[in-house]
């Protein structure tokens, strides 16, 4: 059964082409994940729009969404808390910045502390 298309966004921004030989490649935007030693991550603490709760935010990840989610799962397991991963950011509930920075440095990532 074909996937139901409910909006133009489901088409990936592609509407139609008058070129008879045009072939649409949906996988053209897959981003290659950089090696950990080439990644420059930033570790932030954030309270905004979280009801006064603190969250650790890791920004600057360059790579595929699957690799981002895998790293986020490792960090959530390390800290024993919840979180999410999207748009190149990993959000971990709570103040675990130092613990996460040590873990990422041991894995070879370059991590910079940002903010107070």
C-alpha cells in the first residue's frame, strides 16, 4: 500500500517537473556523520521554556539523524534520565553537563563548555 501524502511537505518540497527525464532522489540530503575527533560540540545549560527545570543541551552535532539519536540514547542511559534529539541538538533532562562532557571527551569528541 502506498504512503498517503497529506501535504506538499510530505513530498519533500518537490511538486512536479516538466522534464520527462527527471528522476527524484529522496535520499539526496543524507548528511555524512563526521568522526568524533572532527566534531566540535557545545555543552549548554538551559532553563528557558522548561518550567524552571534545568536541561543539558549538546549543540553542534554534524551527521545523520540516526547517529544523533544513537548518541542521545547513550547519554540518556549514562545519566539515567530522559531527553530528546532533533535538529542537531541533544537535550538531556537535568544538570549533567560535566558528566556528559567527560564521557564525550573520552569518546574523542571536542566539547566546549558554554554559559555559566
